[in-house]
C-alpha cells in the first residue's frame, strides 16, 4: 500500500503528535535519540477507549433531545455509524487505520455533503462529543486539545449557511 494511503498527512492534532506527523531527523543519531511523542490515540487509551467514546457519543445522540437535529441525519440503527466513527477516529488520532483499510481515503467533506450541516448541526455534534468525553473521564487538557481539533474538522463539514 502506498504511503499516502496508509496514513493521513494531517500532522498534529491540537499540538499532539499523531503517528503520521512528518518527522525530519537530520541523522541516524537523531532517530535513536529523539523520543517519540505519544499519539492522541495512545493518550486517550487506545482502541478500547476510542470505542467507549464513540459508544457514549452515539448513546447521548440517541437519548438527549438537544441532539435531535444531528440524530435525524442518521439511519434508525446507529450500528454502522458507530463502527465507521470508531474506525475513522482510530486513524485520525494516530492509531490503526481501520477506516482506510476498509474504505480507502475518508474524503470526509464529500461523504458529508448529502447531509445538511450548518452551524447548528456542527455545534450539536461538538456538544455531544464534549459531553461524551466528559462522561468517560477523558483528562481535561486532552479534552481541550481534542475539542480544538474536532472544531476545525466539524466546521469544515458545514455545507449550509447559518
């Protein structure tokens, strides 16, 4: 698999090194002497914690009326949505690229264009994710850094005025 397919070239997530952050050591000694920074995936706690986060996110979306706007954009069963977000977040956070292995490049904006996403939907998604992180006990500074990154991505998904 070509390198461009195996990892996204997104660099860092809110100041955290991702597995795919370009590194430019000058010598072989730099490779040995430079400790790797933990990825957001590692800091969060790996696959089990990503799954816990995704499950809580969709549980809240299903249960809380304030998220009815984004819930209505999903199918009746959230099983596929849960899996796809889990697979995507694993790679996006610097862990295994489960999503790419199954579907190729995520093309996030293109995949979200069929759904009306304005500021309201963006903000519902962000509130739901913040609540989920709070509920599962993600450390406060990691929550803040992830929310900065999530905001940029969620804002990029907007395809409607307002």
